[in-house]
């Protein structure tokens, strides 16, 4: 806002809808993307994994059990790992009823379906590579889909896409395969390790629980892989008081299940 700018304060952090607006709609579904758009969230976060037959799907856990009806549809396939199901099998699952019966019929989206919807809403995507150790080569697969969908167009790629992971090797691989892509490392590594990570990442994205003002200041003192100030997006901040606290530390983004609550708390 003009008042903040006049004070010389940092700009308000961007708001990132965590797994979509997952406080209001079933996580990692197209309904949660739509809800994030309704609530005015500029960015959406998701989690990407790979099926038995090599398709990329948007789902958080390594098992389908918590967020779908897989136990009913495939009762003898415990423990229902994503990597043991084909894309066609996963497409049969209901990923909405567990959250609220009114979302019955919501599906586990493929990455293609997901980026189409993000495109329709002109949103930006914070894509998390989840459990990459289970899916050798998934970085190349993800970049192939993003290329085919036009998401790696050099004129726009750094404005609307960040690829992040807890796995530093995976983040480094993305940077090496597609140097134009902005990347983030999840976690709170020691400050002494930041220069090494900054060689291949643009962001350090910690849990808000242990985040301090000093840590944010330390991150900001380095330059990231594209020569700009190393940034930090923090997760998962669902209430106004916590949002104001981390905004006061100067974080660049707040990842939240409730994008409306965070926007109301921190402005922007
Ligand atoms: O975007 C960061 C956050 O999503 C990391 O934790 O478990 O929700 O994927 P998790
Ligand atoms: Ca995530």
C-alpha cells in the first residue's frame, strides 16, 4: 500500500494458497484452485508425484488413503501408494467426499489438468516435488509437462512458476535441467549452508513455527541463483496473528490454507 511504501517498509508478502484454498475445499483438487481464485490468491501451491505408468498427479501423501475413497474402490491394494496405481485407476477415485460431501466427484488432477486450470485463472504456481526419492527422474518428467504446456516460455517463466522441494538434490536437478526456472528449497537449513544452496535456488522456504526475524534477515543477505536477493516463503500460516508476525519479519510470501484470512491480516 502507499502508506507502507512511504514508511519504507517491505512490500506486503504475496499470498500462496496451500494445496489450493485447502481450508475451504479439498486439498490439491481443481475445486481448491477455483476457491483460491475466488478468494483472490495470486499464487497456488501444490504437491506433485508420479503414478505406476508415469503420469504426474497432484496429491500430497505418498498414499491415496487419506484424501480419496481408494480403500473402498480397491480394498485389496493396501497401503494404496500413489506409485502402485495407474493414472486410469486414480482417475476413478473421489478426492472430495472425505472433505465434504458437497465435493463428491472431485478428482485427483493430473499435472496437465492442474496447470490448465491455473492458466484459466491467470494464477501463479508454486509446484512442490513431493517425495522425489520415490520417483527417480521425476524432475525431467515435470519439466517435460511444463514445457509442453507452454509454462517454460522464457518471457514469463520467472513471473509465474517456482519449483520447490524439501530434497536439495531434486531442487539442484531442476536448476541444472532448466536454469531459467525459479526454485525453492523447503526447510530451515543452517545459515552457514545458505551460500551453497543459493548456487541453485532462489528461495529458502521454512516452516513458520521456528521462523525468526534474524533468520529472514540472514536469508535476505544472500543472492539467489538468478542474482536477485534470496527470498523466503513460509508455511503453513493459517491465522491472522501468525501472518502478522511473519510479515513483520519481512517474509516474501505466506503459504496458507486460508488466503482470505492472511490477505486481510497483512494487506497487499
Ligand atoms: O509449501 C510448503 C508446504 O506445503 C510443505 O509441507 O507437508 O504441506 O507439503 P507440506
Ligand atoms: Ca506442499
